[in-house]
């Protein structure tokens, strides 16, 4: 692996001491938890304006079902959000910090993350998830950018690893850059979301775990690989989309894994697979957006480009699946 590269750590001296900044003390040291990633409800008007009454219903459903940490990221279509909308969202989320640990996403471009950073500082969020980028990149540049984003936000980051080449074509150099970000406490946690046909067969994850302790990594692809990730690889928690519909059931999966009860964990996990199958088939974020509405939790309204709404025929297939999962949640 590459040794420490020679480059300026940040434009300001604070990047190497992110853990000492005010917001850092608010981020939980222990990551073992479920991390629902809800949709962001919008009205079905010409501007697809944000609907905070509906979003509060989703938030209340999560918190009332025992959720303590919530990530607003890809399922909220934050890749497509405007800065004006992000300002509204940050203000709303800032008023909810006393009820849950709120982790908003920034990016995915460096410039957008830096534009969003003053809002993260203003509202004192404990961490931010940095959305993965498809822009030209390498390990040295990614590390420098992440340090500068953390410095600008004033909080440690949650890194989102979605593809092996997220930190450049040199995989070993990318893993080492991630490791240095963890070592220096610029990174407080990693959302690991590389999809494998068999989640138990993952050479990249094994290599990452030789560089970063498993206590710093959460499974980031929902319930399908969660049991394997937590039991075989000892990852510490997991993000969930379908768990927005059934948060108590999702927590039960986590608890079974912590109790080393694989049979129970896998049995509970099966309840999520029908919705996960539809999400994988038609698009994870747009299907969850529709499922929350079809289950009767809240009217989520329109979604922004670049994806389409579910079709009426898809909604007819999705409705009973979403309702059944919500009913199963009530049985926990």
C-alpha cells in the first residue's frame, strides 16, 4: 500500500483536528444501531416543493418506533436537491436534533459539499455522509478533498463506499487513504455499500477490514446482506431503506445479530425481501418513496429527475407488499 502522500492536509489547520471541533463530540462513538434512510416527501406541484408536514409524519413514524439515528441521503434524492431546498431541509432537520441523531448527506461533488458546509456548521449536525462521486478522482485527491470538507463542515465524516474505485483506480491506495482518514478521526464511520452476488464473498471488504477496524464500518445496503455483514465480517450496524416502513422489525434483526442468533436474524430478515426485490428490480429510491406512501405512512408526492415515478401497474404490485411489511412491524 502507498505510504503517506506528500500534500497539504487542508487549506486550514483545523482539518487534522476535526475530532476536537464542537460538533465532533456529538457523534456517537458506538455505531451499533440501525440507520434508516428515509425518502424526502415533496408536494405534487409544479416545483415539487418540499412537504415538511409529510416529512414530519415519516420522522414521527421512525422515532415513535424507537429509531435514534436517521440518515438523509440517496433515498431522499439529495444528489438532485437544489441549494435553496437544501437550506430549507437543513433548517427543518436542525429543529429535530434533540429527538434523534440526524446525519444529512453532502455532495456528491466537492463544490456542492463545500457550498453545503456552512449549513452543517450553522445547525450543528454531528456528522455528514459524503455521497460518492463519479467525477475524475484518485486516492490523493479524494483524501485531500475529504479533509477539506470535514474542515469546512466542522464535523467528522461518514464515508460512503459504493464501488471499489470510489477512491480511484488504485484500490490499495484508496483503501489506505480511507484508513488515514479514520486514523486521523476525519472519518467517524464508513457506510459500506458495494453490492455482491454473494455478500459472504467480498475480497475488497476483507482488505478494507485489514486497514480499518470493523467497529468503524456499518453495512450500507439494507437487509439483504446485513446478517452476513454483521455476523461474518463483524460490521457494527446497518443502514436501511425498507426499515423506514418497518423500523421495529429492522431493529429486531440487529438485536438478533448482536445476540448471535443467526436463525432468528435470517427469519426476521425474510420479511423485508419482497420489498427489497421490488426495489432492486425497479430502483431502490423511487420504490421506497412510493412504498412509504402506499403503506399509508405519509404522502411522499413527486420525485425529482433523473428517475421516473413508479407506474400505476407497479404501484398495484407494490401496495400489498408495503402494507404487509408495515403490518408485520406492528407485530414486533
